[in-house]
């Protein structure tokens, strides 16, 4: 029987180890957290837009996952490049044979041979020639690594857009709550006034009912604004990877309290320049173009594998037991070298099928680039149109708010002296509420459109941060360096080989 000693020892060692573990009866120790006493009070962190952006860059799960993908592609590039580098391996063999099987018949007698023999050596293997297939695969891996960096940029830009849009949603709904609170207060005052006049006999019950109905009709807008603000705070906490307190599930206090006001800082935008910047800077469009380069390199590698021979050389040093000696320790040693060449003459049309697949993937990548370019251009045009619309809306409503306030003051004065009617006050109050709503909605639409345009062009266009509160929260200090709302300009793809 011919067998290897290590092949018997390793299962025996594992079996003995397993039996020993069962006999000891040891169980893994699980450390449990100490029982908590009183639940600490949960407090929100006051943060402005810049601080929310900085926290999202650090904690957002999509960005963290994209960073890990960059590391994975870097590992793939290292693995592919390894085929071009020499490989050093050590090998050894120990063999035991029973004496009755290892003897040889000599004339009429039976000569016993050695029962054990061994060999050891070191080999260095190097790819000498493969027609450039290895280089093409290495370049493709490096391009894919650079492509992953571009996709990381794209993820950062998308998350920044989500943060800005959500923060603006919180700010506009907080302002709308103030608008609706004022509307409720005005209608409560009007109801109280009508009730007093009804008791004095100067108005009818109809005026009181009308004021009561107007007050009730105002409450849904206030409730909706509060709920929209709460929903936006939940979304912001998700984007920032922050959790609500588990110990207090009924407490809707958000982990982040957004501070600042909804800004309106109009800037001039040139459509042609924006389109050029978008085509040149958008990381997802550049990543789609890189896919063409990847497919080109893979096609080159496939052709080299199919039509060009592959030559591999190896050399090393071997030490073997001296077969002519009965001593186990006596050995022979010396250098060894060889060159091996392979050339596939026919592979059953396997190469043809592989090349057809790669060519189809290249054609699909060309279509993807064309589609992505049109999508980017449409996003730019859509954002510019929305910016112009929002800017016109804000300009048209800025003076309208002051005029609506003056109209309400005059309507109340005329009604108090008996020259006006209740309907004038109701209309003036509704006009003031609508004017303030339109002005705030225009500010929100403009800021969101600006964020969309910067996302579409991958370029910063102007100031965007809402004013911070005079005294920022001590729980989260302001960032030491200014945080750009657009991350694409701060990240560069890795250079090619």
C-alpha cells in the first residue's frame, strides 16, 4: 500500500481536538451588557445644512457601501496584475512504503529497498509571453477601479442632493407652520370679535358661524405642515444614519434639529455652460464612458488568448534523497529550469462565442453612453427651467405679501367702523396666507432646483448654505473646514496604468 503520512496525521489531530473539546464541556462565554438604570434623556443635535452634509459624508450607508466597492475593485486590480509578476512556491514530499512492497527482484533473490524517501524544492514561475492578454486585463481592471471611484463620486453627489432637499423640506415646512399658526391666530381673533359683536347685537349668528367655519378650515393646513415636517425629519435621520431612541418609541423628537432659515440667493445661470459642464463633469456619465474602455481591453485579451501562443518559464532549486544510498539523510541537489509553451489550435468555437459576447457588450455600452448623455442634458434643462420658474414666483410674491398685510389691515379697520363686511376680512386673511405660502414655496422650489442643477452639472454654482444660528450647538461643533455642497470637484479618479 502506498500512502502519505500527513494524510493520516491531520484527520487524527482534528478528531482528537474535537473529542477534547467535547470532554471539557466548555461553552463560549457571552458578555452581556450591564443592566441599565434610568434611561438617559434623549436630546436632538442642532445642525445646519453644512453640518448635515459633513455628517452624511461620514455616516451615510450608501456612501460607506460605495467606498467598500472601491476597495473591492482595488483588490480585483491587484489580483489581475499578479498574473504578470513572478510567483515563488516551495514544495516538498515525504513518502513511506512498506518493505514488502518496496523490494525489487534481482536474479533469484529479493532485494529490499528503502522504506522512506523525500524531496524538497523552490520554484520561480514567470509568464514570458501571452500576446498582451495579461496587460489588457490589467488595464481593464485599473479602468474598472477608476470607474468605481467615479461611481463613488456619483453616490456622494446623489446623497448630497438628498440631504439638501430634505433639509430644505424641513425648513419650508417649519416656516409653513408659522404661516398657518398666524392664520389660525387671525381667525381666532376674528371669531372672538364676531362673538362679541353677536352678543352686542350688531351682527347675526351667520357671522359667528362663518368665522367658526373659517377657523376649522385652517386647521388641516396646519396639521399637514406639522406632519410633513415630521416626515422630512424622519427621512433626514435615515440619510444621516441616525436612529430614533429605542427606549422611547413614542417620542417623535428627531435626532437632528435643523437650524437656519430657508435662503434665497439668486444667481445667473448660462444654459450652454451648464450643458458643457454636465457632459464633462458628471461622474456617472464618465463611468459609463469608462465601460467602453473596459470592453475594448477585454476584447484585446480574448483575441490574444485565442490566436497567440502562451509561454511560461520556471526555474528553481531541488533537493532529493539520494536513491543510491540507504541513509535517510543523504541527498542530491541542483538547479532546475524549464520553458513551457501552449497554443490552442481549435477550441470548438469557444473563442468565437466569447468574442461575440464581448462585442455585444461593447455595443450595449455605446448605447448606454448615448442614453446617459441625453439623460444628463435633460436633467440640466429641467433644472434650469425650474430655477427660472421659482425665481419669477419669488419675485412676484415678495411685494404681494406686504400688500396682503396692508389689505388685511384696511379690511379690519373698515369693518370696525361699519364700512366693511365680514367677507372682506375673510378674503384678506386668505390672500395673506396664500401670498406667504407662495413666497415660501418659491424659495423652496428655487433652492431645490439649484441643488438639482448642481447635481446635474457636477459643479458648484453659488452660495447655498442657509444662515446659521448666532450660537451653534455645543453638542456638534462647526466643521473646521468649509464643506462643499458638491463633492465631485473634490474627488479625482485613479490614474490608469
